[in-house]
């Protein structure tokens, strides 16, 4: 009776003999798999190079909106072809490993696969379908600045399943397409720059409004490359606890609202400083309570009776009468 070690050695020797006898075939399989992987890598590189060449070609970007639309399509095509190439490469590798008919078996099991996707990959399907609809409906393009329910930023790329955003802080945010239900596209159409200027209650509000209007008009004449319509001062926006808030609005070109708002604030601040107009700030009256509570009452008049104090508006009426 053979021992365990003898059985193990016999099996190992058989495997080595089989490997040596079929070494050429195994080497060919490994070589074929390497060629498949290399071909997939080269194909992906060619696709990436071709799409990038189209995206940087100025001939296709003479119109800004058309150029962004084309960039979005190219990133989506790149993503779709990447998945297709991966799938084809895997099928070819399985075929080289001896799993003949895997592709036909997978296609034959499409019904079961659809059921599994319906229960286990609903989010994946939703992401893909939503991404396709967003692209065909042209909701946004690469280079657009958009706002969603949770994040805002510049669109860097759009794929089948996700959208890549870059925030002002430089962070890259990957948003699943299925979670995007409401999009605000800040790039398309004119934006409105709005600045709220807090002024003091003690100031002459009408004169302050006229001064702000003059500064805003001067800024508009000097920065016509940023604005579409001259700034206007509708009037008082609100009455705060310690300030009269005056609003300035200006219709600006795409993505220029922040620059115009900063410029208007600086121009108004400099003019206020030059004219000596003060900005309000919270103030607190501080005093000793005992001085008020224990203060001596006013002395009565010499006639022995306390005369009533007549308000100014009442005395003015008597004089008029």
C-alpha cells in the first residue's frame, strides 16, 4: 500500500510529465493571452489618442457649445469602447484557456442574467441609462459648470456610469449618473451678479443709493467685456438690525458673475473710503445700572407743582394755531 507521500509524489511527477509533454501548447496559450492583452492595451491607447486629438482640434471647437458637446461625446465613446474591449478580451482569453462556447453560453443565459441584473444591479443599470439620456438630451457638456443636489463643479469627463466634476477647491468628485435628478447649468445663458451693500442707518439713504449707482455705472463702462447689461441699483433689499442693505444687480457673461461681484464690492468700498462714507457695525451701549436706578429724582418746580412736559410736535401745532 502506497503512503501519502508516495501518492503525492506520483501525482506531482504525472503533472510534471504532462507539462513537459504539452509544454509547446501551454507556451502557445500563454503567448496568445499575452498577445490579446497587448492588443487590448494598444487598442485602448489608439482610441484614447484619437478621441483626445479630436477634442483638442480647433476645427471642431469654433463654436464653444458645439466644442463642449463634442468633448462630452468623445469621453462617452471612450468609456463605452473601453468596456467593449475588456469584454472581448476576456472572451478571447477564456476561449484560449479551453472554455469553448462561453460566449454562446452567456448569450443563452441572457434571460437569467437579465433577472439577476434586475434584482442585484439596479443602481448600475440606472446609472448607465441616466448617463445615456443626459448625453442625448445635452443637459451638460465637458467644461460646463453645474450644480447638483449635493455638489457643484466643472465637468471634466462623462462616462457610462459616472460623471467627473472638479470643484473650486481642486477636488475631483465622482458622481454616479443615477443620483443626478436635478442639474443647474451655470454655463449656458447669462448669469446675474448680485451684491448686497450694508449702509448705516445714520446716512442719507437716497444719497448713498445715488453714489452706489454712479460707482456701478462706472464699473460697467470699464468692464464691458464681463457684462451683458449695465449694473442697476433697484433700491433697498432689506432692513437689518444695524444696517440698511442696498442691492446691486448686473447681468453678466457666462461664468463671470463671481469676478463681477468681487469687482463691484472693491469699487464701492474704495469710493466709500474716498468719500468718507462709513459702513455699519454692531454697537452696544454700556452703562452702570445703579447710576440709573439710584439716581436722585428731578427737583420739583418752584411753584410747588410739577408742570407737564409738552412734546415738540404739540408745541409746534399750538404755535401754528
